[in-house]
């Protein structure tokens, strides 16, 4: 790595701009100063096509069905937490403190910001609520996580955010963190690439660095007997 001048393109959401790229930059500076890495926008409906067309070398995506020419490595599992601005009036009037479970009636009544690059109005949290016969009020969608947490910090809207990112940005942005009222499925994040790169020394080394940096984010599976607050 110390003599490599390889250039690699990684497709991923801006979660990885916060949680991967700063540590990766430090490792590259120390271990592989001639290598270049580009983080490019994740396009959910076409990330496999971008691998096939040589447009990206790696992608970080939630677990999904993939063609047989795609190699994959599990990286981490992430839960979700509720974020709200500090001293959110309705949460405080309810007597909640950071870390508490938000009652489901209040959770559904509050306006939500949803991360969706495609502009969809439902996601994993909505599927979890639907299992309980409930529905939340999505007031806004954002194509990037930074847009989600900044919209929440500047309003009375709330959001579900990956746990590691919520803790990472909460103090700097002015957020408080709460527990959701329903079990939200854990997101399984995988590193994927075209198998034509599997034996490439530079590609293999970069994959190993990404896995090492992201491994501490792994949360495992949630407790199976979580009780919903009604």
C-alpha cells in the first residue's frame, strides 16, 4: 500500500462521509499516501449496474438479493433511534427525558423527516408501525442523512436515524436521543464489489481497511421481547 497509486470509487450514502471517510483518510495518509478514494452518491435503484459498468469499485448498501457476479462481505448491523431537537416542547410536556421510549400515540402524531434518496414516503419504520396497525405522519423526506438531522435540529419534527450516526452528531447539532416505541428491524450493511476485483491487491487492501473501520459500529440484533408503549 505504501507505493500504490490506485484510485477507487466507493458508492454510499452520506452516513459514510461521517462514519467512514475521516478515519479512512487518516489511514490512507499514514499507510497508502499515493492512493485516492472517491465517495460518490449511492443510487439505490442502480448500484449493481454501476458496479457492472465500472463506474464504482465498491458499494456499501443494506442487505439485498444480488446477482451471482457480485461478491459481498457483511460489515455491520445498525439499529435506529428517535432524534428530536433539544427541549422539544411536546416531548418535554409528556415528561420524557433523553433515552426514554416515546409513547406510540405521540410518535405517530409528531411530524417526521424521512431519509429517502428516491423521495419515497415510507421506509423500515413505517413497516414496523404497520405491523401494529399504526401509521406515522411523514412531513418531509431528505436524500441525505445530514439533511434529516439538520431539519430535525431546526424544527419540532422528529426522525429515526441509525444509532451510531445519532450519537455521533447529537451534541454538535443540538439533538436529544430517544427510543422508538416499536421494534425496528436491524439494518444489515454489506460491502459489495464485482468479483473481477476480488484478487486485486489494492482492492483487497482497501476492503480490509473499510471493514476494520466500520466493524465497531456493529450492534447485533435487538432484544426479541421488546414491549411497545401504548
